[in-house]
C-alpha cells in the first residue's frame, strides 16, 4: 500500500476547481462538540464554525480556515 506524506510533491496531478456549492454555517463563540459520521465526538473551540455538508452532516471548520475559504451569500 502506497503512503503519501502531507507535503509530498506528487507528479502528474491534474488541476481542478472546487464546485461552487452553497452550504450553511454558523459562527460558534463557545466550546462545542459534534457527533460526526464516524460516531465519535469532535471538539470545537470559540470562533470555529459549525457547518452542514452537502449530505446534511454537521462538521466543524476552524475559524481562520473558514474565513480564508468562504464568503456568506
């Protein structure tokens, strides 16, 4: 089984663009937990976003990552 390292340079990767999907998100200003699809609980911190995925699942997005990746419509 091939294992890839996080920042490994992989040859012949094709360029692609993420589809423009509208998702729902809410800024949470306190610690919180989410029961994930895997059945375990993930911990969110103040300033993280609670998001609903395209299949209806809830997940956590780090605040600074959300702000670099998303705009509210």
